[in-house]
C-alpha cells in the first residue's frame, strides 16, 4: 500500500480524493499462431461523481499503444498509462513458493541421506570381501606347511568358517544395497514431482504497468471495466495423431493444440479461444510496380538498374515448445469457420503458467476413409512405402503443423510435418515402409559417342531394368514411379519407351515422371524396362 500511495501521489491533484484502485486478472484470451489478444474484465463500484479507476497489475511488457478500454455502468473519460509500477509480491504467492522450496529441500536432504546409507552398506560388502581375501592369503602362507595335522585341521576349519561367514556378509550387504537402490527410485520420482510443482508456480517477478481510467456517474454505479490489448509472447500450434486401420482403410485424426505463453503473469481459469488468423504476418496484398524495359548498345557502358524500395513485411517469431503437459481427459473444443479463418472455442477455463507450461487441449476427432497403395520409387529406395490417399470430406480444414504423429494398426510409425488440407482437398499420407516389397533398379547399359560423318550428331542412350519382388504373404496394389529426361530445346531430341507402358505420364504435372499401377501377388516379381535416347548437334555440351 505504501508503494501504491507513492504512485497515486504523482497523479493529477483533481483525482486524488476519488481514485479507486482495482486488482485485475486475465479473464479471456484469443490465441493466434503467433500472438494473442488479452482481455481483462474488472467489476467496480463507485459513488456518484468523477473518479479514476486504477489498475496497477498489468505486465510491464504490455504494449500500451494497443490497449483498448471499455466501461459499462458509467461514462468513460480519458485513459492514461504508465509502465514503471512494481507491485509488491502477495503473501499468498510467497507462502506457496516457500512451501514448495521447503519440500524440494527436504526431499533432496532425504535423498542424500539414503545415498549415504547405500554407500555404507556397500562398504560392509567391501569389508567382507577383504576378510575373504585375507583368509585366502592366510591359508596360502609359508608357515602353514610346518603345522602338525591337528593345528592344520583347526586352521582349515577356522578359515572355512570365517570365509563362509564373510561371503554371507558380503552377499547380504550387496542384497540390502540393491534393495535400497530400488527403494531410492520412488524418492527420486517424488523429488522430481516436487521440483515440477515448484517450477509450475513461476513467481511473477516482472515489473508492472499501470492504467488509469476516468469515469463519471450521476448516481452510485456498479459496472464493468474491460481492457483488451495485443501481445506477441504467446501462441499455439496444431498437433495431430493420425491412426490408420489397414484392414478397413479407416483413418482417425485426433486433433489437438499446444498452447504456450511467456507474458510474465500466470493465466488462471481464463476463457480460451484459438484462432488461425495471423495478424503478425502479411495482411495487405502485394503491389505491382511498373516494368521499364530498354534496349542499349552492348558495347556502351550499361546503365545502373533502378532499384525501387519496397516495404518490408513485419514478422514475429514464436517461442520454443517444451515437452507438452497433456490435459487429463481433454474436453473437445468447438470449431467455427467464417470463410477466412477457423476459431476453436474451448468449453472449460484453462490455466497456463508463464514460461513454464505447454498445455495440450483437444480439438476433436475427424474420421475419413483412405485408399491404400504401396508406392515404390526404385530410383531412391529399396523398399515400397504404404500410402493412404484421402479426400478431406470432413467439412473442416486440416491445418498445417510441424507435429503430426502417424500410427498404423495401433503401432507408432513416426512424426513429421503435415501441410494444409482444405475441405474437399486431397492428400497422400505416408505410413512407413513395407519391408517385404523389395525394389531393384539396374542400369543395363549406357553408351555415348559420335555417330555418322554427314549428320555430325552426338547421342546418349540408357536402358534400365526395374524389379519389384513381393516377399509378403498378401497381394498389394502397387504404384511405381520413375523418370525419363525431357527437354525444351528443338536441337535436343529425346525419345523413350517403356515395357510395359506407363499407366501415367507427367505425373502431377511433373514432366518426364512416369507411373505404373498394378497388383502384385505373394511371391511374384514384376519387371519394368525403361529406355531413353538423347541426340544433339556436335559441339554442344549436354547438361
């Protein structure tokens, strides 16, 4: 309160008697892939007349130029801001952190004591082994041979008894040490959880900004002060688990979102909305500049090109994600698509600690069917890969992500990025290699050289044999991809032939890419022959 009194002392004198300090918390957040819109809703009660509503707990990093204020229940006047106010930590926060630190220290001390106890047990085992070594050496001493039978027998019995006792002691000590080490794991797990609990508290030590809003009312007022602003220290990204059942071709897409924030304050029970809008990226179309062409004398000094300055795009960089903390029994968010972007409204309040949590929330499950084919690229691979061709008939966008996990019949296949699949769009998704479909690509012959005295032309020809062998116990639909060269020059002639004929030519608009589609039975081997020839005038170099 002394700090607050100091701050209020520098405010305009007319407002001193009517200042109303208010605590505020984040009540709602709209998250974008890079950035967020923060909403703080603060109820207030004010007597009749003019007053200033003062918030002293905005993060100091709050971009004050983007702050927007609305008042319900009173007439709003001017708004002033400053970013040099530091509130004292609350006793509740200090107590929670101190308790968590004390628990971590207690567990660390207990861990050290137990580790020392284990070391002491191991020292017992080492001492017992030393006794065994001593007794063994005693039995081999030089004076043993001079002993009479009775003394030798007594010495032998003593060595045997003591050795057995020492070995039992060493064995028992080793067993106790191993058991103590196993018990230590539970304590280590408890210490790990205590450290995580301490980290999750994330004390808010950053400086604070202050906001003062003038209000006036002819009668006592109960109203609501709403403050919104945009920040860049938060964001979200979609994550997917794609689960394919090969027997039926059913594909389930479990959608989720990873949420992070590093605003300097913890979000507690906030209403969360996720948006695919990207306000930090380009929001205006590009501009077409006049295209000036000129002809010049090639022997004259060429003019310097004119360079026109163009505005630079403003890009923001998102924070790195740590290992996700998954929300137990996630609740599904509901999606809304307005033709420009998708918004997901999460039905329950969420809490996210600043700089500590990466929260995963569920966005629901999509279901579709896939056409399965074994795709082979002998030019680069030795096995075929299982491909699932889908049409997005779910009616929703499948957003691009760097975190898509693929599962085949419940088995994890791998993780990789995935591109945007719009509603009605098509995509081919890979679900790992099929080791039993072996590929071989052999160059049977290549020749090049001068041909003919009159034509003075040069040529190159190549023949390739492709083999696909099915070592599995089932029939597979195959799609084999390869290539032949192409040209855009009249002087370079290219001819090619394939046996059998290719099913597709210029696949996906890529010139020279060929595809063969067929079924291959168990134990069957299919062969493809591919030949091409290039001819060009002498003196030219083939590239």
